C-alpha cells in the first residue's frame, strides 16, 4: 500500500535575457544611469511624466561595466511586455521607498532581470505587477521590499543561476500569480529567507508552493521566522524543497520558527537532502481535493531512502495527515533513550492535534485520525511527542493515530514510547494478517474464518465467511477501510487504503 502525494513542481524556467533588436543598450563604459538621465536619451524609451515619475515604453539593457541606480522616491511605470535587463551593477537601495509598476491597467510588463557578476542590494522597493528574475553569480541582499500582484506565472522573485550568500528578509509577497520565491531546477542556491510575509501567492492555483526552492548542494538553505498564509486554494502548498536533479553535497535545509496555515500542505521535501524542521506551526494545511494527493502538515518523500530529517518542537494541527513519511532514510521525530549526549538525540516535543481524513476530506471522527503515517520500510523514532490522545501513557490509544507495521507488515515500525522505561510500543498480535497493495488482497498464514470490511462511514461493505488464506478486495471502490479478520489464532484489525 502506498500513499502517493503529488506535492510540488519545483523548478523555474530560465527566462530569456535578450533585449529587442531596436531597444536601447548602454555602451558598457562605466557610466552610471539614473532614470532622470535615461529620459534625456531619445532612444531609451524612458519619459519623465512628473517629478520622480517615469514611464518606460520599451525594453532596455544596462551592459556589464555600467550601473543602473534607482533613486529614492522614484516611481517607474513599465509598458506592455517591457523588460529592464541589468548586466552591470544594480543600485536599488532606496532610503525610504521606490516603486516599479505598470503604466496602466491594460499593460503586462515582463519586469526586471539581473545577471551581473556583482553583488546586488535592493532595499525598500515595491514590485507592483513586475517580476524580478535574478541570475547573478554574486549574492542578492534584499530587505523591506514588497512583491504584489506580479503576473509572472512562475514566481514573483525567481533565481535562475547558482550562487551562495543570498538573503531575503522582512519582505512581503502578496497575491502574486506564481510562487512568491522560486529557484530553477538543478541550481545550487544558498539562501536565507527570514522574517517575511507570504500571503495568497500562486493565485493561478497551479501545483506549486508559495516558497518553491531546490536544496542547495553544498550551499545551505535557511527558511526561518516567516508567516506563510494561503487562502484554501486546492493546489497551493506552503513551503516546498526539492532535489529532483539529484545534486550532490550536504544539501542542508533548515526550516525553523515559521507559521504555515490554510495551504494545500504545510511543508514538503522531495529527494535527497538533510532537513531540520524545528519549532514551526503547520496549521490547517489540508485544502487538497483528495487526501490521496496532499493535505499533510509535513510530507517527506525520497524513494532512494537517502533523505534525513530531524523534526523537533513543531505544532502540527488540523491537517488531513500530520506527518507522512514516504521512503526516506533516517527520519527522527524524537529519540531520547540514548540520552542527551547521543549524536541522534532529539527530545521530540512535537504536538499533534486534530489531523484526520476519510479520503474525501477533513474528518476527525473515530478511527480517522492520522498523526504519523510511516509509509516506508524504515523504523521511525518518534519519542517524546504529544499525540492526539487523552493519555500520553496509553500506548494502545497512540497506536490508533499512527500507521506503521502494526497496520501493514510491509512497513517499518514507529517507536513512539520510551524503551528504557520498559514501556514499548503496542504490539498488535497476528502480524501474519496484512493487506497486500499489489493484489488488493488481505493475506493470512492461517485460514480466514470470517472477515468484515467497513468504510469510513461505518457501513459494512464486505463480508466473507469462506475459509481461505486470502481475500480479494479489488472490486472495492478506492478509499480508506478498516477490516476485522477472524482466524484460528484470533482476531486482527487491518487498516488499509485502496487506490
């Protein structure tokens, strides 16, 4: 049995940096251009409309060796399909404010592209309807900026070349057609995304999260202190990290102290990387049309079983699934038995509350709670956490909100109680009774004397009293089921999903 999650499309198309043949291109002779100076060049397409307000009628390029400066208080109004390309130095550090927007409601500007080998600093700039594509090999430092209403279907802020040391802090990404921030497939991008606000990005409702990045190879990716809020769109995730190109290196991803809510899912990681998830809140990230394709507070996916994850101190509440582990290597949600000096010590401290579904949507009725779904063959340690049960010492109750080997013998165990104290995870008897997802059958080493299968509504959908060692359930509709199976050895409860 596999729970398949279609989580994110991670990767951005590389945008052309070629200006139109008849457009202005600077000479590359170490000239510093402002929009006040550009408006005095007949071929630039820049016109001064009023004090500090300039219209840009056609695309232009500032060549390597030259500088483009945006002065404080300037408003730039770009025409239809206009793109400003900076291959030289970009000086966009406004003291108080500067605005880049479109010239009127009928236009759709392409925006700005930067790809020099010089570091770029952008402060206090509002990008209104205009995207920024960044392809410099030197770092971008951006603070106190706003991206809003950007019509680029890829992302408001896109990185399309590998670089390290990038920083985006105290910015706002509001109601953009594509993701808020995105990096191109296969890039090694080192970046810190800190203390930003992301609200209702990807208004086109495509299969992309609001923060959509690759892991960085030997560069670190740090996402901390951000608030990511969706508007219950069915395809828009919160934070997505991917390494689908199989980039080598440390691939360290550190995600801490973020709030992600009202998205299709909270956080997903796809491919080989080393993930730290600490002190985040993933709340009500459940707005997928089907629980078979999303709705996890945290989803970890790696069929190569090389992804590692250290998950500590997170609040995971109101999702279709709390945490889903699909493949992956070492996933540690809490490991306390070896003491604080152990290299893999993790106090846990994750809080699970009200995560559940009935395959069609959010459902907290009895038997539909899923705090942790271990859909891998590995053992997952999850000690020291607070589960959605009344008594945290009640291992039987905890086992009912966890899906692991006790429910399907092909899966790995979840160790959720301390073994040093003598309290072990509940061992469900009759492990020779299990659901085989390849044949859609319940298999038993003993003859099955009777079997009763119930849908999530509580309705009995199958009954069989013919003695056999297998039951063919392939005719059942797709969905989540609970089977009561009686053999000569006793009675077993088998939970399974048919898809």
